[in-house]
């Protein structure tokens, strides 16, 4: 039994070493074109009256010429007074407008409505519960040159002092680790929909969201996969000024529901990608089961490899934090990693069994 576990833990360690190496592979040089290009920012929202003022203030405070960008806020059948509030908040700004989803309810349909109204070739997406830095539009748009079709960036959670926030932030950083590693080796597969930009012609080229309409989520990762499959040229922005911050949920129930919704898109991933991710996530989940065995048996081989994998995780997170200039309490990583991997089991099951909604 210990022999089999030893083989498995070596394989898990090798996977994590490969991921770490991939984090240091540099794929491209950042564009230095400072010319402002015309861009349309699109935000789909539903029942966001508590967040709209912060969002709209962040977008109004962008360090970008007002005549070079428009903002389209699309109400997806809100049941509160979000639509009226949004109209009131943008009434003094000519480059902002609020419209209603003209298709069936759903985030992708709301985004499709906004894209149909967009006047510009470059589209930039974010969510209503986000805070954009003043250089956000400039930092993303400058990456578009003649060889670029899609640009995506990081979107960490705001730091707050409660347990679920630590878990959310760890999950986000680990996800960002895989996002970066896969991008660096030439296989981009996921992005954050709250910090994503692409050309309108690319959207039309892949047939919009038609091929991924069955998935509740997926306007980010599934669309990116479609784009790459169609030959799109993509960039991952590491500039800290391109970050989009968002709030974490405040309790475990909401965390599980949100994570279940996000994971639900993975069943539409290509088989080969499912296989690779199953090895990565499955291996890290197995590692948590090996920990009590190692503690009970006091096997030095198992204990040393478990500790080494914790060190690798710390290096993962520190690399991402260093890149985008944020912080995380590294001493919490072994604890958060243990809890996160066990929540993956629960959320994975729920994502396949329950009906979820985007709001």
C-alpha cells in the first residue's frame, strides 16, 4: 500500500514541478504601443444595485479619453431597481448607456445584446461587482496590435479578514497559476470573464456564443478555447495596472454555489483538456488523503514529499503574487490547499447534479 502511495506522490510532485517551471517560461514581449484605440466596455448585470455605483465610478475614473471609449451596461432582467439606478448614475455621461437584454435571460445573451450595440472593434468585458483601476482600459487596449485578437488579464479578490476570503483568494491564485502555466507553454484554456477583451470580428468569426450556449457559464474560458481553436492570437497581460479586483462571497454556502457554477462549464471542455486537468486536480486531491497516512505511519519518504509539495505551492503563489504585485499570507497555504481540494470534491459533484443560475 505504501509503495503504491509512494509512486503516486512522486507523480503528483513531478506534475507540480512542471507547473512551476512553466510559470517561468516567457511567451511574448508586452506591446509598447501607447496610441489610444477606440474600445467598447460591456457589463452584463442582474440585481446589482449594491455594486453599480462603485462600478460606474471606477469606469468614469478611467485614465482614457472619453471620446475613445463607450460603456454599455446591459440589464439582464433585474428584479430590483438596478436598471433605473444605472440610468441615474450615467445620466451625466455621454459615453455611457444602459440597455436591456433583448434575448432570453442569461449572461451570455446579455453580453450578446451589448456586443450588438457596440460601436467599436475592440470589446472589453468586466462584471458589475468589480473595481477597475484607473489604468485598466489603457493597460489592456495597448496590448492590441495587428497580431492580437484576444487579451486577458488577472482578477484577484480584494483582501479582507475572514476565513472564506482566504479560501477565495487561494483558489483564485491557484487558478491563476494554472492559467499562466498553460498560457506560457502555448495552450491557453481559461480566463476571467471580468477581465477579458477581444475583437468584435473574432466574436463573429467563431459564431458568437452559439457553440457554447448550453453551458450556463463559459463566456470566458469556453469562449477562449473556441477562439484559440479558430486560430486567434492571444495575450495574457501581467501588468499590475491591468488588474480587476472583485469581492469574495462572505460565507461557505455562497462560495460552494459560486464554485459549482464555475466548474459546471468544465463538462464542455475538450476530452484531452479534461484528461490533463483531471491528472492535475486529481493528484492534488489525492495528496490531501495521503497526509493523514503519512502522519499515522510517520513515513519519512511520504512526509518529505508532502512538505516538498507545500513548498512548491508556496512558490506557485509567490510567483503569481510577485507578478501582479499583491500579497497572500504564505503560512496559510498548506491549510487553504487542504480545504480547497476537499471543496473541489463537493463542488464537482454539485456542478453535475444541481441546477445553477448566474445570479
